[in-house]
């Protein structure tokens, strides 16, 4: 049983979900929190992770750290996605067990489910057919993580819970044009195209100073800036996005995900995640989402409207769409007492406001 005095280690506390979980815990009065940046603790280094657990002795662990990215990154860096995530999970979950951590929350992803999974996807459809090829290495790593949690619980009586969030977006998201997920990538592309169309090259330079593209920052020549952005489908007249725009996706605001995670951490035990008397205990992970879906095209149009871009939205159908549908069945989560709060319209507006404010704050500080 965790108390307000319990020491909680949040791995990945600067990331999209980890930072939101940290803030949510603090808002609830859990202030004995421990976090380390990548520079302070490399989770790929097993010796360093063991030394950290020896020194800190946390009562609970939230494993929100992961090597993540969008379709392009998953296709190009397949070895990195499986190796790094397996290594992080092996080190953090292993040391949690060796140091008798009372509670562990592991964050995975709904990409663990088969490409042709029934819609909405229940937890029990895991491992029933082949995975989506584009993110198979990452998915296998996350499946291994949830099975580690499940297996430690069954063999050793630990209390490790795995939650599988749907597509996330929100404050502290990754807006890298090559490695980010779909919604933040769309938002940044549309914003930059809007600035170009308005002739506001100074705004483009401020953006690139904060998040350089291919090493190009705001000090580059105008020609260089335009050339680099054009390679990513960003011009004054149009924004070009991958695929056809027809796949359906479910989007969850990161602060909602954090609230669900903390709810599970504080109120849900392993025994609550499967039917009493089950002869085979498996698929004890919990889907976290809204249970609602929208096409990539529709969400891109919402971003265009929010930003005020008056150019064209174009689609490169030669690029992969990925899985056509990925809607989660959230009935288990609802039964455990949690529902989402932020719908997509409000979320897109919040994300754009956060993004613009961050650029302005960075400009004033510089």
C-alpha cells in the first residue's frame, strides 16, 4: 500500500507521459519522487541501474522510459527499437525485483496487438495473429515487458501492472520531423508551413532554434531553411503528409494517460486484472484509451483549422499507412474506475497553445 511518504521512481520523468505522471503524483500529494535524466542515468547500463537502485531503494517504480518514434523511425532503426527497449525493461524490472519494490507500473503501447486484430481490440487478442510489420520490433519488446510483469507476479507474487496506452499527444511531446508520432508531426509541419505562407521567417527561425532539423537551426540561410523543410513536405503552399490519411486512430491526451496511470498505480493490484478462478492467468495488462477513433485526414484537418493554415493539405500515397484501425476496448479500464476527460478538439487546441508558448518562452530567454 503506497502512502504519501512512499518513494516513487519515475523512469522517463522528462518525457511525454513521465512528466505528466510526475505532475499528477505531485498534485495528489505524492512528493517523495525520484527522477534521473538520461545524462544522469543511462537505463541501458545495467551496472548503473543497479547502483541507482542500491542508493535510492524506491518503494514503487513507474517505467515510462522507452525508445519511441513514428513509422519512419520504426522502419529505419528496427534493431534500435527492439534492443534498447528490451535492455531498458530488463534492467529496470530486474532491479525492481532484486530490490523488493512494492509496486511497479509498466507502460507499453497498443501496437502490441495484431495487424488484423478485432476492433475494438480487447486485451485477449494479444498474440492471436501477426503484428504490423512497420513496428514489429518495438511491439515485440513491449510484449516482452508486459509478460515479464505477468510472469514475475505469477512466480514470485510481485505486484507489477502493465498498461497499454493508445496514441498519445500532449505537453513535452516529441516534435522531431522524422521520429515523432503522427499528431505532433502534423502540428509542427502545419505550423511551419503557416509561418512560411505568412512570410514570417523569423517565427520559422525561432522554431528551428528550439528544434533543429537535420542540424539546421535558425541561423541558416533562407535558402537552406526552405530546402530542408521542403524535404519534409513543408512549403508555403502545401503540407504533404505520409500515406492516404484514411487510417483510423484513437488519440489520448497525455495528462489523461497520466491520470489513468496514477489511478492504476494507487488503486489496482495484479489480482484485480484477471477473472477470479481463471485456470490460465494471462493478458493481465490494461488498455488505456478513449474508445473513440478519428481518421488521420480528419485530425490533420483539425490541426489546419486550429493553426489557420490556408494552403493545401496533400497526401503521399506511396508512403505506408500503417495499421488501418487501432481502436482499444477500454471496458476493463472503465470497470476499474477510470474514464478519459479530454476529447480530440480540446486536445488539439491545448497542444497548439503549448507548442506556441514554448517557442515564445525560449525566444524571450535567449
